[in-house]
C-alpha cells in the first residue's frame, strides 16, 4: 500500500524559511515523479512543483508564485521528498500535500504551514 | 497557460439522483502522445484529495462504478449515476501536463 507522510509544517514569520518532508513507502520511490500541491484555507488545490525521477533526469519545475523561492529535492536512499521554502509570504499559508506521479494517484495527509507575524 | 473552468461551482443533489459536473479547458488537452491527461479528484470534508478518474474515463481501483468520466478535446464531464451521502465532497478536474486544477465543485445533499 502506498503511504505518503508529510511533516515539518508550522508557524513561521514572513520572510522566514521552512523545510517540509514527505516520507514514502509501499512503492519504489526512486522510480517515481513526485509533486507538492497546496491548499490555502477554504480554497482550492494549487500545484506547487514537481521533481522527476533520477532516471528521467531528476529535473524540477515550479509554479510561478513559488519559483525562485521554493526548492524541491529528493533523497532516494531515504525514500523522502523535500520542499525547502524560503522568503515565505503570508499567501503561502496552506496545507501542503505531497502526491505521487504525473497523475497524482496517491496523496499524503498534508502538513499545515502558517505564515504570520 | 491552460485554464480549467468547472461548472457548476455548487451542486445540490437529492439522494439517489444523478449528478453531473462539467470541466472545460481553454485549449485542447490532447497531448503529443495522443493521450488526454484529464483527471478527476474527490475531496471529502477534512480529508486529503483522492483520485477517482484518470485519462478522462478510467476509474481508479476501489472507486464505485456509479462514477464515470467522459469527454474529449476541451470538454469533460464527471457523472455520478445515483448520489449517495458519502459523495458529499468537493470535486476537482485537473490537467496533469500543465498541472492546472479547476476551481472545484461542491456537491451537497438537497
């Protein structure tokens, strides 16, 4: 059974940084493309970014609102996906989900990031 | 950029009756490989999203057969043949080559 467990959320001040983790199990993590998707309180879903598998180049892509501030990485030896968030803004407040594959076929439970002074 | 537009945004339905959600894209979603990467997700209150349908019309494992997806090009539809109480949720279409989500359609029981 595929399991994705996010962690690392919390309260941070505007301009601050936070690193989220997503621990994966139940599938061959190294073969999978992975994404981060977020959901602001009471709002819809917004794709944040994606990292390909190393065999597909390991490249990353980001949504315009986070490009240059957020970095996605992966540690295949630890079956873990990361989201490094810098220069955080109030509008980055959201539940952050990691999702598997190009088709988002599995989702974690999410971790809440609150950016507030 | 691809824009995905869902309608209606709110959908009150009587138990046992059918429901239909439309999703329209601003450009054709037929990819260069001939596939159309349009998926549907369900998000029940307080839960993570769950994929129901992939590539327009393929149901994911465990999804009841009362859910069906159809469409082509720029127009797509999610249908529920007979709504049950557990179907109360927000439904999203998403185009998974540009990762663009629709606004979501909130289904409630009338």
